[in-house]
């Protein structure tokens, strides 16, 4: 099992450009999450999904959109990137409501100039 | 407003020493308290977790102490090793809030040989 994978690993964007971050998991997990990690602020939840076709807002959703068309994939989109979105983005998945552990991907480092 | 406050932000300990990281929370609805360990360039991974009906949990050299009345919990790393050098995040989950994790700001631990 590859677990949770993220694409790309690193990306540089100019202000106003758009991009999509891809998260894939091969564990058949129901729940998937997108976090951003900034120094001193821990991980903050952007959006999450409790199953295929569902999405919900987290703590810091503004400027991001998500889609979960397939159970194994969770996409995070930035329609018009801003320097404040420079961060490291982590995807995570969780098996079910009764399993607490979240499994994280390796992260995507994004720099917005 | 950070619901889970973690301290210190960083600490240096000699090999064989004890590392102690503290977290405090306000929300009494939290019902699950995990600690995640993150190595540079990697995603966080679950280290150890505790529920509020238990005051202490030990797994190898890692121990969580939980004080429900004070709304505080801490991670103790006994006999710290250079391989323990990482960033540690405490977190808390509330079933009432959709089982989402709220993370502390993180503690960077450096174990000197």
C-alpha cells in the first residue's frame, strides 16, 4: 500500500494563478482532509469530506475549493492564488467514524510570489 | 483563536534526558487527545493518544499525562534519543464538532547526542 500520496511535491505560483493539488489514498478510507501548516500555527483544517461526493468547510476555507468525485481522491483547488496561501499543504485520511487515526501524506510545499 | 495551546515552541534536551511538552484546552467536549510526530519533510504520524477517562498512558518511552480538571495534557519522552528529534503536535477531537481534529501549534524537539 502506498498509503496517502500527494501531487505535486513542490510548486511555485504567481499571484492570481490557479492550481489543483491532488490527494490519493489506497486504503478505502471514508474520510479525507486538507490541512495547511504554517510556522507556530500547527495544522489548520481547510476542507474535509466524510465520503464520496461530500465536502465540508473547515477552519480556514476561504480561497480554496475541493472536490471528492471518487472515494480515493480528494482535490484542493486554488482559483486565484495569493501570497498568504504560501504554505505546506497536507492531506490526510481516516477509515471511518469509529477509527480515530488520521494518516497523512508527505505534503505539498506551495510558494506564491 | 487557538483552542489547543501548546508549549514550549521548541526545546533542546541532552541524549538520555526527559522531554516534556504541555498542552491546554478550553473545550470540555473534547473526547480524544492524540499526539502526532513529524520528521522534517514528512507528514505527521500518530504517536500516542489518550481518552479523558484515563489519567496516564504509556507506550515505550512515550507517556501521556492527562489532567481533566485542569484541562491540560502533556507528553513525556523518557531517555530521549537523537532519533526523537522532530516536531510534536498535540491535538484534540470533539464528536460534537464532527470528529475534526484541532491541533496545537507544535513543539520542535532537538535531542543533542
